[in-house]
């Protein structure tokens, strides 16, 4: 099933637009579409918060990475400021997605 995203007004695809596409192409009502999109992203967020990687076949992997503390600088004053250790989310696109983008 092809989804035409070119007609969207903004260059970013929003959750509201995803829900609208589900409504138009799959036939769910608007409330069900919104709830499905919200539940999908809630599951991804909850898994990442728990420290579990999220792998979506044919799309890519979301992973939690721990960054070590490091020295930094205030760009205005040049003052040295320590940057604390933190966790970040990284995304790595699958080979299938990379191939589709290159076409």
C-alpha cells in the first residue's frame, strides 16, 4: 500500500498527519487512528526508558547509549564547564531504509 506523503504541507511528518493517513488509507476512525499512533510511540518510549533497544524490521534500531562525562566550554566566555554523564537515544537506519532513500 503506497502512502502519498508529498502532499503534506510541512517538511516534517507529524503524529497528527500519521493518524490522518491511517484514517484515510486503512479506514480506522479518527479517534482510533490517534489512539493507535499514541500507543505505538508510548510503547517505544517506555521500552527506551527501561533501557531496552527497539528494533523495527525494515526501518531501523533505536538504542540507548551512555555518554561519559567530559570537559566542555561556555562558547561566550570560554570558561571550562564539566558536562555530566548522560544517556542519549540513537537511531540507526536499516539497510532496506537506506536503499529506499538512495533511489
